[in-house]
C-alpha cells in the first residue's frame, strides 16, 4: 500500500488514529465543515435538511411502533390502539409517525417546488434531480404501505382500490395483482407483506438520500439567482453559517409540527380509519391521504381505467425528464419573466388537483380535474420547451457576492440580512 | 411564496372540513376544548353512569379496561366493585374447563354480546358500533355524538322511515336503527346534577371522548413544553445567527 499518501493532521490524537485508518474525519470536514454554500441561499435551502431530519424521526418512531405492532388482520387495529393507550408514550410515537408522514410530504413538496422554481434540476445537477424523483416515488410507496397497517376502513379500502389499479394492465394485470396481494383479495397475507415492505423501504430511501446528498455536494448547491459560485467571496462554509440557518428552520418546523402532534393530532387523519376494517361495508367515498390526492385526481379524471393508471404514473415519470424538456440555460425563474408565471400556475394547479382529488369525482369537480390534468401535462410537454425557446430572460447578475451586497443594502433597517422577501422573515419568527 | 403555500394549505383544509351538510353541526361548549382544556372528572363519572345504564346494553367498549376508570377519579376500591358486577368467561382451569368469574379491574369492559352475530341478531340486523374510539371515528367528533343523541325529531312530511328505523336529524341518510336512547330523567345522578336529556347527552359524550383520547391532558401538557423549547431555542439561535452573519458582506 501507499505509505506516502498525505494524511490529514488533527490536534486530537484519537481523530488522527482513526483518520490514518479510515479517512472519514476529513470526509466529514470537507462535506459538512468547509463545504461551500452560495451565501445568497434563503430558507428554501433548509428544506433538504428538514427532510433528512424528518426521515430519521420517522425511522426512529417507526421502529418503536413496530416493537408493539401486530401485523394480523384480527389484531392490527387493536394493537395500534394498545400502543396509544397502554404503551408508555406510545401515543406520542404514533402521532409523531402519522403526522410526521404528512409533514414529510409538505417538506418534500416545498423542496421540489424550490428545485423547480430556481432551476436546480438543470445542468450539472440532472442526476441529482432524478435521484430526488426516485426518493419521491419511494416515499409514496412507503406512505401507501404504512397507511394500510392500522387496518381501519380507509386502510383496507385504500389498499383495495390502489392494488386494483394493477389489474388494469392488459394480460398480466390480474395475475400481477394476485401476486402483489398474496391472495385474491386484500387480506392477512397482504397486511403481512405490506408491513415487511413498509419496514424495509425507509432504509432504501435512506440509502438513496445518501446518494442524493453526495451528488449535490459534487457541484454544490444551487441558489436563488441560479448562477455559479465564481470566487471564494461568493460562498460561506456550511459550518457554521448554513448549519445555524438550518437550525432556525428546524425550530420553526418543530413548532409547526408540534402544534399538530400535540393539539390536533387527528386533523389530518380520515375519521373512517378509526373504524376497524370491514370487507362487507364500503365507506361512502374512499379517499387517499391528502398528500397523494393530486395524483388520485388525475387517475379519476380519465374515463378509461388503464388510461387513468398510465397518466397517474406518467405524471410522476414525466418529472424524470424535466431537465431535458427545459432548454433554457437560465436556472432561476426570478430571471425568466414568462416562465415564472407558468411555473406559479403549475403549483396552483397542483393544489387544485389535490383539492378535487379529495372530493367526489362528479360534475364540476370532475371538469376541474380534467382541466388541471391538461395543464399538468401541457406544462411539461408544451409550455416548458416552448417558453424556453421564445422567452428573453432578464440580465443575470455578475456574481453571487454582487447580488448579496445588493440584498443587504436594500434590507438595511430590517433585522434580517440577505433575505429575499419579507414573507421569509415572518416564517423564521414563528 | 411559501407563505402563499401555507395560506393555501390552511384554506383548503378548512374547506375540506366545511364541505357538505345542508345544516351546520351546532357546536357545544366542552371543557376539553382549546390548548389548555382539560377533562371534567365529575362529568366523565356521570357520563360513565349513563353509559353503563343506557348504552352498555348494546354497545361494547372493548378497548377499555376497568382499571382505566381510576384515571377519572374512581378509587381502586370503587373500580373493584364496578368490575365485580360483570362476569367474564375465564379458563381453561386445571381440569380443562372454562369457568365464569366476576370481572377484575385488569379485565376489559365486558361485551354485552358473545359475538358480532349475536349483536346483529338482537338489534334488527344492525350492528351497534363499539364506542371505544367513537368520537375519533365520526366527522365532527364530540359535537356529532352529542347532537345525534338529541337529534330524534319528527320526520319531515312525506318521508317514509323504514321498518325498525328511526328518524334522526344528524345521522347520514337520516335513518338510524337505534331508538332514542336518552330522555329527560333516564338516569338518576347521585351528585344532584340536573338530569335532563341535554345534560345526560353532554356527560356521556364527555365520557366517550375521554375513552377515545385518554392521553389528551398529558399530550397537551407535554405539547406546551415542547413548543416552548423550540421557541426559546429558535430565538437564541436566531440571535446568534444575526451576530454570525453580520460579518458576511
């Protein structure tokens, strides 16, 4: 072996001992200590850290729940209620886990919105974006599997509806559905495998998150102005400058999620899921978790079952190719006067889709869902390539430090420095 | 933009809650409402009496143990007496036989029926739902239960109420298999509280809500501390951040 390789020297002899054998100390120093962040990054750039914190929280609370949960159709519902009543702080773990799932999606949606608006998916971060979409897919699968476990009415019927989608696939559909369920209907075999998969998938997510973070660290983070770091003066070290901002974001997030966990833990839950699963009684209308509702709206907007399934999955798969649909070299929508409004429209449209996805698919709601569906795909296939071609972007600033200095100058008198908008400031005061 | 997002979120969740229902569900005043709301122990004890004398004839509460009643102010001795009024099937004993014995505080609330089929057979085919988490399992929760109990009115002209069914203002579809369970004076209170139908309904709802969320007081208590922790830590870190970033130009 190469005995002459350069070994980092630290003051602490224990660190030196480790570093000589496994250069993990210098790795952490490089990736989390001296890692350069564009100094104009606003609090939108904290949502990646928040998502990581939430993932770890979900895994930890989930392990404690699994210690007391029984994956059997006759006992699952009661075992969850036993956790809530008779296990010490079981209610806390359960409410953290169930509301944490919803907040995880809120955070990840904001994270995605940020990546889309500021063009973080563009060269050279395409692979990073692809890994992110992959994480999003895994999250949806995991949350669906987890929603089945309490074995309430919505668990059972949600699982029935979603697994039924697979039967729409020609020829192999029915066989595939039976193979997935382990039975002809959703039953004990299904619950068992869903529990097994729900336990393992978060660790897969954790692994992909590792790749996602490693990938972003290669070219560094994007920033609100979408221009590259050109000199040392454009960036600050992650530690302590960004870490401290992430900590503020974490506290604000902690207040928000605690308000729900402790004072309205069932606000985001479906009441029907407190009724034990009954295969003989179908709920009046079966709704998915609200954070999956936009995709559910797309599914139901199409009169053909197979078409609906394809478009629903297509709505996610399309995200993978977004970096190649958008031909504009300008990253940030702040400098794209036309595309900016279509982008905002896309976010609003996604909300509207989610809203109608929770309502019965009939009359006006169905019409809205169809218009929303057209805009969703139109945005990717027509608007994004076309606008990139005709739009004349605003002049980009010369460097990050230029923008930053300007921001500070316009914010003098306010308490906060380098903040892009007053709305952001309010959030940190939560 | 994020603020917009959050506003949207709250706005839309409110719409979800307010959707449907031609008549608005009247809101009742509950002591457990709000950030610092607590259970009224006396009301829960009275409500338990209503449950035992009225509801328990048909409705099970199989997630509860008799020992849970200690949490609402019954003494251990009282709970022993309450439990011993029920019999449970135990066994097999050393001779391999099942036997009956009086219930103990460590037993679950005894089910009025041996199984679901017996429950249906005795109730005209309708299954009386288990009440353990009923206030969490219905839209509008406690207000729904309270109003349902008092919602038995004359059906509107021209409406045919099915055989063995009753008209109720708040039931989905307005037909309910349960006859009006509570009337003025159907239960006598020991503590001299007025026992009109409103009071009885409010008390039993209070009891059911405690049964559904027995952790509520502990939860809110801890919640205030956790939120205070985040606010204080957040403030300190925020000040430190301003100090730290002052030198970045």
